[in-house]
């Protein structure tokens, strides 16, 4: 394995949390993701479904996890169905997980081969009151392509039309939003790798460098550290490009006098880091760049202090809007008149800060979580305010990943250069 796996204790605990939220007499089924095709005989690299990963750590295609806390046989309370290695697979791909390895990784004691699935399912249906099916219910999920969970759900409803169906997604959102200490350490590793990459960038950027050369420098550090690469498509945006929120071409030359916005994070062991930093191409901020940068930094620091157990994310976002408004007034981008005529639906600050400040992060960069319940210890959020001034070819966003503690917070990126003086120091060594 390229990464250090979490211990099976984590997955045992996660399945226990699932079982506690399930209705009596029901079982739940989770499928792997598909290996997505490209063209001809090409495929995308495999990316496991976060739900089965969260519950088992099994990072292999075509796996099925079944959790049946009230099963009559103790061997059937938790079952993994895996693809069996055959001679052809062994030659072309290498061996798949064997039963001992799968148990060691997941803590699931009963491992069957996939070929046994329908037979075992039939016997379990006979004693079940209902079944939980899984579906990606992220509020912004792309639904155009059917997942393996979706296809399984269709097959299941057709095969067992009279069985009562429940949704596992709300439970998964609840249990995935509170991280186990080992998960936090895995996220810390992703952030440490991201730090090392950013420090390389600080030492190589100069006028004339291409955005994709910076991307390559970062990827180099990620891969050599055991990461599989970027946790999401990286944004390396110099000058005006930083004002295009989802700029991912990373194709332009970085020009003397411009700033570069870098929104990059390493994946490590399937966990995401999500960092944004902005640096001057020539190693020195102009006074205007510094002014806007420090305005964003001030909002970032104050917003971080607001994230505490008990706080509602909706109210937090309104408060951050107020902090941003104050900064935009300070730096002359808004005036009193703009603020007087703003409405609740269209606050004046949105002209320069169009996106949200925080999202859940974990196995997915925009992780699932409970948006309408009070923040809890163990939640992990980004804090990422920004100011985008198209007429000045200047976009600044700063982003750290923050763990909520009972009595405060832990900044997983608190050791990554952030202050203007630190950035200039690194760039002019
Ligand atoms: N990198 C995506 C985001 O910041 O949300
Ligand atoms: Mn983010
Ligand atoms: Mn980001």
C-alpha cells in the first residue's frame, strides 16, 4: 500500500456508529465505486466510494459491505463480499485482497467472495424487516452518471419489490462529519505534504514561470510523499485568472507584478487537504496587494475564532459576511451607500466575495456533513474567505483546514507560511 492505513479499530467504531442509528431488524448495503471508462480500453484511476471506505477501509473495486446488527447468526452481523483473485487477474493486475488481509484492514470477520452474494442475500432477506440502500445525497452531487450503489438499488427494488427500503445517506452524513482521532492524523499528513509542496513553490516562483510548472512542482512533492496526487483539480491562477473562481487550465505565464492564487491540496490515504495561498510572482507584495491580502487574512483569522461547538453554520456565514463588509469598507471597495442599500438576499460584500466561507472536509474535499445542526467537536471545516477585484487583475483567497475541539480548534495548516512577511522571507532567501 502506498499509504499508511488506519487501524481496523477505526472502522469497527464507524460500523458501530452506523448500527446505532439503524432501525431494528434492518441491514445496510454499501457498494464500491466503478472503475470509470474513458475511451477505447482506457479507464480512470480507481477512486473508492467514500462511504464503503469510511465503514471498512476497503480500497478495492467491486466490494460490497453488508451490516446487519440484528442478524441471527453472529457471522452475518458484518460481511464483506470481495472479488476473488483468479490466475488472469494475478498475471495482469496482481492479487486482490485475500480474506486474511481484508479482515486485518477492516475488522470484518466474515469475508465471502462476490460469487456468493446473491445466495447469502436471499437468506438474510428472509429474516430482515427492511434494507438500507445507499445513494450519493450530497447537496451538489452530480447525478448524470449512475453509481454502482444506484445500479444495485435498481436491481434490488426490482428483485425484492416488497422489501421496505430506508436511506443510509442521512446516517452516513451524520457519522462521517465527526472524525476519529486517527482520521484527523491522516488529514494532518495530507496537510503536512501540502505544506512541503508549498514551501518548494515559494523557492521556485519567479517572473516567467508557467502556472503548470508550479503545478508540476507541487505534484512532484505530493507523489514522492506517498500521496496519490491532488485531492481535487488544482487551481494555479496568476493575475486576472485568480478572479475566475474555477480556473483550472493552469496554462499562463506568471508575470512580474502579478499575484498567483494557488488552491491545492494533497490526498493522503484517501483523505483530503484543501489549502489556498496567494503569493507575489516577484517575491514582493505591492502596497495594494498587501492591503487586500491582509484584509482577507483578517477575515480568515476572525472567522476561525467563530467556529465552535454549538454554532450554526448559517449564522456563522452571516457573521463572516459582516466581517468581510467591514474589511471591504476599510480598503475602499465598498462605501457606506453600498451597505445602506444592500438586502439580506444580496449583501453588498457578495460583489467581491461570491462563495461560501467554510465547508466540511474529510474523505471528500467537499465532504458530507450536517449543515443545519450545531457544529460539534470532531467536525473539520475549511475557512476560505476571498476578495476578487476583476478591474485590478487581483484575486486573493486564503484557506486553512480547521478541526473543531470541545474548547477551541486545531488548525491543521497552522504551520504553513501565511503572513506577508513569512511569504516574502521564503521567496527572498
Ligand atoms: N478547492 C475547493 C474549495 O476550496 O472548496
Ligand atoms: Mn475549500
Ligand atoms: Mn480550496
